[in-house]
């Protein structure tokens, strides 16, 4: 990992909750709950088999490390499939041309927000830079329905990834942790006990004392 790089997996945290991302990646805080443990198990299974497997015209790689020097972000792809294709790219030690297709494994089911899609698209941007190619789509594999959801890497999604990474770099350089903005996802967050959204939302002691004095003033 190069100095000043962001961890690619962080974009999913940042999109979900900027404070959560800052607590993890700036303040180096972490806590486990059932959701995070299940997520770790799912990713370990994705990386557990042989790193490379050839099935006819399909080459499967697991735990592939990727990086974008332009965006200064680095990380690991759960799975990258390379499909034999005339519009693909050459791979070292392999005959023919291969079209890359990233696949990210997630516990649970598809979500209302697009944090997972942003993470997958960020992987594609890294792969495009490394392989000098264009990747139009990838897939998210969800553990509970056990099915894939294809994601198109539209210009809008790509722009959102780049804007978010720029904001993350700014926060990291400043060492800035955003204030609490409670939302319905707070209860399920593994960092709830460290973030204390309900306590942070409450009035400060000074505000409480001022209000008490006003009430007592005749």
C-alpha cells in the first residue's frame, strides 16, 4: 500500500456513514457484531480456494490486489472473472484475450442505498487502469438470496465514486471525523457503542445548565 492511499473497502463504509468511515480509518476504532462476523466468513470463503482456476473459457481469480495511482486507492477484489473474448486484454502467461468482470461478495440482501455498487465500481476503475481496458459491468453476490445482481458502471456511478474518493482524501488529510447524524442504520452498526449516536445527539452539558438557569430565573 502506497503512502497516502485510501483502502478501497472504505468507500462502502463512507457511502453508508461518513462518521463510521472516519472512526474506522482515521481513529482506528473497530468492533464486531453478528453482521460483521458473517461478512468476514463470507469473504474468507470467497478467498479460500485456489487463487486462480481455469474452467474452459472462464478464468477465475480470487483475492486479486488492485490499485489506482490516479485515484490513490488500493484494495482487493473478492473475485475477478476473465472471460475469453476477442475484445478482451492479454494476460501474462495466458493465450488469447480475456475480458475482466469483477464480482464482490456481500452478506445479507440487496440494499436501499448504493454503497455496494460504489465499492464494486471502484474495483473496476482500478482494474481498468491496471489493465488498460474498459469494464462496463460487474456483479454483487448476496449471501441470503444466494444470487448475483449485475451492476452497470454508468458515467454517473463512476463520477460518484471519484467525487467520494476526493472527499475521503480531504477528510484523511485533515484527520476529520464528522459529527453524528443519526439514521435508521445506527442500531445495526457494530460501532454503535463507540459512536454513541443517542448521547452525541443530546444537548451539551452547558446547554442543559443554561436552560436550567433560565427556568429558575423569576
